[in-house]
């Protein structure tokens, strides 16, 4: 068991739980999501899936231990109305319950379900002990400032949980990439200054826009999940401003994430450690900022 009292925690804000509803999607070469298999699929898919299925909890914990990841935040998913996709809150909560000192559950709701979505969120937080909410506007075929989301945002404030919102490109040609543009969060953050917002995936290709959003609003953060950290310091990739401002003015606003299995824990941490960042900033990115955002006492559901 990890020492949760240590000063420096490594917290991954986005780890896809290895459940039947999730992992095989990364290996599916057909259908609307085929591009994700191209980008993130494993070379030896059958072996990879077999290893996970034999002991999903042990498999994930072993990878985390090897890389030095202390806490993984595991999101559910609910885009049932628009895409027929759902990873139930109950299944994610059950997975989290196998190692509650290492996992935190992130609930999901479908905004098209109206009051049912609010009841689902309240149940997930109060009964299933989930500590944040995942919303994916591109899968809901909405933008983050759509008023269908507003009652959900208000409920997050009431429940005192942060909301993670997909804020970047998507690779499904039938779904406009504009669904994930960070600019729409500007209105949300202004209307809900008490709402703790995590803009997922760093906002690429609108990284400068994301930095402006973080600068304007004290309640907005971003993570770098699904991104190879080495590209953040590679000229011409569009990430220059996250290094510049994430090492200075916005150093308290950047969170670590892999969206595993999209990116690997060990490789990602090693690449962050060699970025041209101050050492204390690397610690903030890897876990210090998430520790403050999530509230350290909430990292242990039995506190």
C-alpha cells in the first residue's frame, strides 16, 4: 500500500478503467472511432487485452507501481442518447472499491436525460462516493456552454465536486472538432465562478486560447491527458505556450494525465521530468496541483 501521507503525490487525472465497455474500443479498427485505434492501439492487441482481462485491477496497479503513480482518477462515460455509449457509474465505482486508496471515481451523466442526469449525479456522489464528474461535449453533440449542461454545473457546485470537460480535438470526422474548443468554457467559467473546471487534454490545437482561459478564470485548470509530454517542448507542435506559461504564471493550473492506455504512465512521467520546467513546477504538474484541487482529505474516501 502506498504511503498517502508523503508530501509529493503523483496523481493521474484521467485513466480509462479497464472494463469491457472501454478497453476494446482502443483496439477496434472499424467504425466511427477507427482513428483512435490508429493513434493509440497496441501493436500486439490480443496479448494486451488478454493480460488486462485476466486481472484488470492487478494489471493496472502493477503499471502504476512501476511508474510511481500514487492515485488514478477513473472516469465513467455516458453518451447513451447520442452515441449509444455508456460505462456505468456503478461499474466504475465497484472497480474503485477494489483499491480505494489508489483510485478515485469520476462519474458521468448524459445531459440529454434532463432531471435523470441530476439524480444520477447525486447518486454517484452521495451513494457511490465518486469525487468528480466527466462530461464529453463532442460525444453529446453539444458545446460546453450549451444550456443543457447548466443544471449539471449548478449541481456540481452544490455537491462541491470538480467537472472534467473534454476540451480538444476529436478524431471522429462525423463529429465537428469545434465541439471541444476551449472558448466555449469562457462563458461557463464566467457564469459559474464557483465551479471547479478541468479542461481535459490541454485544448490542442487551441492551446493559446486555453492559456488565456486559465489566465482569465481562477476556477479553470487543464490536464495534458492523452498527450506525449515530449511534444510539449517540440518546436512546431503548437504547445509552446503551455511550457512558457505553465512554468510561470499558470504553474498552478496544469495537471498530469495520461488517458491510459492512450499514453503510458512510466514513459509520460519520465518525459515530464526532462521538460524545461523548474523542479518545483514539475512536482506541481505531476500531483501537487491535483492534490489541492481535489482536496487532500478526499483522496481517502474513508476520511
